[in-house]
C-alpha cells in the first residue's frame, strides 16, 4: 500500500500541475500580505481566496487525475492487491500532495506574516478543505463512468458548496424570518464544509464583532473548545463519509 | 500725575480689599499648621494656602472660602477608601497641584476626589487622581475650569465605578487637557450648556469615553476618545459642535465611534474615526452636518437610520470600511455629496476630479442584514460578494436616492 501511495505522490508531483498550484498560492499569499498593511486584514482577504480556490482545485484536479489513471487502476486491480488498499492509496496520495501544496503555498506565508492561533486555524482548515474535496471528487468520479460527465459533476458540486448552498440558506432565512434561526443555522452551516470553515476562522477575527447577535450566538458555541472540537469532528465526518461511499462503490465496480 | 497714581492705588484698594490684605498659610509637618482643614478654617477669602509635600489623611476637606489651595511637590491627600476627599463649596476657589487617592465607594452619596457644590468660577488644575470613585464632580457650577488633571481608576464593572469628570446642571465650563482612564464614563455631562471640552484624552473607560445628555451648545475640540467600552454616546442635545476629535479602537458588539440619538442643529467636522465597529450611528438626528471627516477601517463607517432628516454628509474620506453606509428602511431624507469613497469604481471623462456616475454607498448585503440579521452568517462568503457586485451594476434593493452624485475621484486633503 505504501508503495502505491509513494508512486501516486511521485506521479502527481511529476505532472507539475500541483507545482503550479503551489506557486500560485505562494504568489497570491505573499502579495495579499504585502499589499495589506495590517496582517490580520491580509488573513481576511486570504480567507476568501482559500475558500474559493482550494476546493475548486482540489476537486477538479482529483477528478481528472482519477480518470487519467483509469488504466493504472485497472493494472493494479489485476495484481494481488485489495481494492480497498488501492482506493485508499489513491485517496491518501492525492490528499497528501494537495495538502502539501497548500501547506507550502499558504501555510508558509501565514507562518511568516501572521503566526497566531487564528493563522494556524486557517492553515488547518485549508488542509481539511483540500482533503474533503479530494474525497468528494473520488465519489464523483466513481459514480460516473464518462469523464466529461464526471468533471461536470465535480464542477457542479463545487458550485453547490461555494455558491448555491449559501443562496439556499439566504432563501431559507427570508422564508422563515419570523422564527429564531440562529441555532438551526449552526446545524445548517455544518452541512457545508466551506461555510463551516469560513465561520470557524471568521469568529476568531476581530471582524466577528460586526456579526451582532447572530455572531454572538455562534461565538458562544464555536468560540469554545467544545465548539472547536465539534467543528473538527464534523470536518472529519465530511472526509470520511464521501470517501466511504466511494470506496463501497469502487469495491463492487465493474471496471 | 502724582495724584493720578495715588488715585489709582486708592481705587485698587477699594476694589480689591481682600487681595491687598491677603495672607499665605503654610501647611506641612514642619509648619505649625499640620492640617489643611484647620488652615482653611483660619483663612479669609482671598488667602493662599500652600501645602508642602507629604501624605494627609484628613477624612474630608471642605473649602468653604474663596481661597487658593496649592500643593507644592505633589502632596498626597488620601481618602482611606471611605471619604470624599475635597468638597469645594465657595466661589473663586483655585485647587491645584495635589495627588488625590483612594476615595470612598458609595452609590448613594457618589463620593468624588474633588466635588464642586453650587459654586462658580472654580479652577481645578494639575492634579493627579488615583483610584477614585468619581474623579472630579461639578454640580450647579458656572464658568469653572477643570484643566490638566490626570485621572486614573481601576473599575471592573460599570455599576461599581463612577465617572471621571462628571458635570451636572452646569454652564460655561471649560474642560481642558485632562487624561481620564478606567472610569465608567470618561467625561459625563448632563444639563450642561455653553461649555468647551478641549484636548482631553479619554481612554480605556468601561462604558463611554464621552457621554452627554440634554447638554446644548457645547463644543468638543481636539479630544481623543479611544478604546472605550462603548465609544461615545451623545443624546437629546442641540447645537453640538465636534471638531478635530479622534474616535478610535472602539471595537465590540455594541461599541460606537459616536452614537448620536436625537441630536439636532449640530456640526461634526474634521474628526477622525478609526477602527470602530460603527464610526457614527445616528438615530433621530436632524440638521446635522458631517464634513471633512475621515473614516478609516471601521466596520460600518456610518449607520443612518431612516428617522434622520436633513443630515448632510459632504467632503469626507472613506477608506477600508467593511460597510460604508448602513440604513434601515428605504426612506432617505439626507444628502450625500462630494465624498471620497475608496470602493468607488466609476470614471471621470471630463477630468474635473468628480466621478461621472453616482456612488451608492449602501451595499446590497447591508440591506439584507438589516432586514434579516441572521443572514450575517453569510458574512464574507463568495455568494455575498457576488450579490454586491450585481447590485452595483443593476441597483434594485438598495434605497433609490441614497447616493453620492458627485463622488470625488481622489482622497480629499483633510
């Protein structure tokens, strides 16, 4: 299994796309921090970028990678290897290389400019987002046999989490504006890893004072240690469930 | 000529008899007079009492004659945590150069380090106050001067501490160059008129840096209000003039650079609002002019409720605020013109330094959260920035006439 992971990582690094992604993140992070005089403000601008770029690159790159290595997977399956191990290795290889890219591309500048607890939480959240969207990408690619369809599905999923979900939340808020929605909103925000990450980081920044009563309710929960652990657990669940489903599909898939 | 001089001297004696006969009383461990109170009791109007350095535990000192009380080498007056230290109950008193510490704490009698009772023309200057309940308290005073005092207290809760400089039912006061820290309200005015507050530093107080109500025709010039629990609150007054003050670092759930409630016919000019949750919050303000102010890195630069009328916002600079303007409702009876907005994206074809397209300072999202506060959980999400961009292109939800018709292309030099 380790050999397969090693091979996947080497293969990914050789393709240079991840290298370009790392470089892009590096350039963006350094320029954001040097443009904003105040590093907390830089963190805030970076947050928007992380929430936008990291899931997008993770999901699309992983989907394409899985489709492109279809022959390699077939080859591996013909060997005396468990399907579970093959799929997990692919997942680990993708996760490690994309997280590494994120760590170098954004983690380094953050540690350089803003080595605070908030900064580290942001790095952590970014890594989680990378891994979560690798898992979702694998699910999308295992369900669709057709490559074009699979990539389309990946983009749609990203669009859903990045945009449509928030639109639905807004719609819901207006439809149910007569009810106190602060607490249900906490659960709803858990249904979207991007929202969850955004809120976790935002509540640690000074900006949270702008969020008024809603912010206070959220801070009461997410600001505590229990809240933080809950957030981490729900992010871990977001990794495990899509991956588990894709694994089951892969096990029974007729290649 | 000689007779003229003689006449003048005679006139002088006639007009200022007490000065001519004024005595100086020295108080200190090395002098026969060991206590300040006994010196005051022996003195007459117009005398001077010189207090040498040392620590004096005199329970309460009552100044009931028009005397000058001067401390030499910062003598310490200690209230032992039980008493009001100095009570001024006569006109024309000068009290200067002392360190006053440890007043009593009582919410019924409001003990202060220095309290002025019903007296006019009192000067309290160059004192240092440390660990006091109320700092300097004036009631029914006219034309008094409170100058260059340094007030420090260590309040932990709003209910358990008094105000720094507290004036009640007074007129023509001058509050100049004081530094106030750790009180409930730094400067508190109630029913105080025609007064000037100049060059004070009111920093890190528990509630408001400056708080006034029913105080008309006062001027606030070149003060610094920074890091106070809730910023500055001014209510129910007219003829307020605020020039060249700095309001900064008032950051928190309910903190304001200035909260204006029921203020009319007032001028707010040349002030700087830096890093406040809300720069200016206005409710029921009428005929207020906001001119040449700078708003820097605030959450909301301005929040103007629909209950405001004839508020003019012109020639201000807005930089890096999360929201420039917020309002509730769609009724707008206020004018915006000639401001510089860093978020303005228009163009200037004829190069007259005035943008050709009006700027709408209200973003769609700020309208949404005003209608539906829980929508704040979408703060800084991609969807929200997208919504704001579309609204900029095709305005539909934001109030139609809240716009700056003549936005400046470049930051104004203020």
